C-alpha cells in the first residue's frame, strides 16, 4: 500500500497565540519556530503581519532563521494585508500567503455585512493578487463548518481558478461532529472541479472536545494537510493538538493511508517549550505529553506492562521524547557547557549580558538543587532573565514568615527603575502577602485572573514554576517565575507579569 504524505501545518505562533495571555515576543517566537523546524513541521504559520508592527517583525524574523520549513503569513482578503504579508515573507526560503474570509450566512450578514457575491469577489481578487507575488497561496473559508455547501463549492471552485494551491476548510467554532465533517470534505472533493489540483486542509477547534476527532475524520475523507498547535493551544477551548494527530496517524498505520514526516522524539521537548514560554501548564492526563500519559497505577496494568509492554501501551514513551530529558549539567559545569546545552535545546543567546545573567542564575540554581534537567534550563531562560534590559521592576530580596496561629507576612525589597523600595504586608497566606507587598509599591491596579503552580521536574528539590495572569485596561499578560522556593517563584511571576504590562515590547494577539 502506498503511504501518502500528510502535511503538518503548525499555527502555534499565530492561532495558538490568541489564547488570552499567550502572546509572545519576537525572541520567544523564534525559539519555538526553531523547535518546530527541528521536529520537521512542514509549514509554520508565524503570525498575522497586518495586525501590528510587532507581529510583522516576528514573521520577518522567523522567515529569516527558518530554512527547512515553509513559513506562512495570515491575511484578510485586502490588498494592504496581502502586501504586508508578502513584505514580511521576503526573507523566507519558502513562503506561503494564507488568506481567509468568512463564508457562513451568519458571518457574512452579521460580521462582514457583505452579500455572498461580494464575498465571492473579495476571495477571487485576494487569491489573484496574492498569486502575483508568491506561488503558494492558501485560501480559508472561515466558519466553513456552518457554511452552505453549495456556496462553499462555488467559492472554492472560483479561488482554484485564480491559482489557490491549498484549500482550507475550518470548523472555526468547533461545531461539527466527525461523521458530519468528514462528509463535508468528501462532498467538496467530489463536487468541486479540479479538486485534485489542490491540497485539501482542515483547521478544527475544540469547543466540543472534538478537534482531533474531526481532523482525523477529515483525513480519512481525503484531507492531506492538518492545521494544529502544540498542546492544542488556542483561543477558547483551543485547536486540534499536533501531538495527538501525529501519533494517532503514526500508531494506526493499519487504518490511515498517509503519514507525516514529523520527528516524534521532538514532541515532548516542543510541548515543554511552548508550556514554558506561554505559561500554560499541560494537564497531567493529557494524551501523549501529559506527565501521566505513560504512568500505570493499577496493579493489573503494572503487571501486564512488566510482562509485555503492549498489553497496556500502544506507543513507546521514548518515541515521543520522554526519555530525551536527560540530566545534563551540575554545579561544576562551566560557561561553555552551559552555552552548548542551551544551543542544543534551541535556545539562542544573542548577547554576553544575557548569557552572563543566565549563567549566574544557573549557578544559583545549582547551589539549591543537585540535579539540573533540560526542563530547568527552559524555565530559567523563560524567566525574566531573557530580556533584562526591559525589566522595570526587579526583585532584590525577600523574606517570608508563615507560622500556625500567626498572620503570614512578607517583606520585599523591589527596585522600580533606579529606585529601591522596601515594603511589608500581611496576607491570608505567604503568596497573598507577597503580592500585596509588591502591589503597594507598583500600584498597578491590575486584576489577578490566574495563579498556577506546576512542578518542573520530580523530587522535593524540584523547581516550582508559577504562572500569574494579570489583566489591565483590556490587556492580558502571563508572567512566569521559577525557583525551588515556591513563594519566591510566585513573587517573580507577579513581577514578570507587571514588567510585561510595563514593557514597550509588543505582545498583541494577532486578531485583537
């Protein structure tokens, strides 16, 4: 049986970034893009260049450094959007324009306030204009899952005539069921003239928990590109998870007539990197990349696995990268080994100042815990050390008291610009006291939306990684902090979030 190629289109940097608080800096996007390239992702959607100057620069920067994956840029069906995207893609070895317009009656009437014929004209003009500047053009019918099938056939036929190379059918609001979605893909391929001249793609959201199921059903119906994100990151309930799609297709080769070129041993490292950069922890029972994905508690299961692995395991943990998290460094490791390991992990260090600060933090960590793992280094480099010049607030020192029968107390020394402030506060717990002390200096007025603690590695000396989500004036940011002391990590995360609110670096979600 001939195995066809299934193209993996990763949109972590674009659609995944639309999760509230998940927006990334240019440097963070480059780090993730390099890991995606290492994983052999076919297409990396780097952003929405027309959304902001920051997004434009991020797409351009990713296009400059990535050589083995195609770089896609999203744009609406306007000449200005397409021109901006083409400009951002100029450095790319291989680029793609991804243009979209809504096709459902609800979206056309209520959102676009356009007639179906006006939408048809806009789609044709956009694809024609884009093809004048690049040879790879993807066209998406937004809300295709709720669009009239006859109209979908007409508009898809029209854009194919204009030169579209990829036709994407999104279930934008996660409304479809697998059998229904598969039938839609099958009928489109059957009814649209020249359907065999393009690659059919799907982009499914997870509002009903069916994004991966709908995607796989579409693959069975002939789709040969899947749009997905690492960890299923994305707005609302998220997107189809790359790791689940890839491993379902790879594991069930008896069922699927296609396979991806993904290096699956890079899946877990990619998951951990995205989680660290965005501050969105992975739930323990998450398929493939969750901490418990290959754990067996039941005695019957343990006995079966010990006798023969395949009794309860359909995949090997090492095949998705779990055993790749090897011990790498200790307190006696030098600067050269530290820099080399960061490079192996896909973490670029562009200045000696950043390296010196990071190495000092590494040495401090090595004094606190004996074994330092790759996850520790990811957390260290995702902390505020990565952009020291942009920190307005810095934690100078801290002391906390929490005893039975006494009010928890925090004493914080915080620098704001060139001025140090010493402040104290009580709280319902030491973390609450620390946040109140910090807030008494910064007076940010931000609302705390999320406080989350996640152990980075195993053991009682493990670093705790804390995520703090703040909201102010419609802007949402995530702050991360890591330390073997959870209270210190919490203070760092809060300060990191405040620095992002203060920072001039653009972190604008693409479609805001």
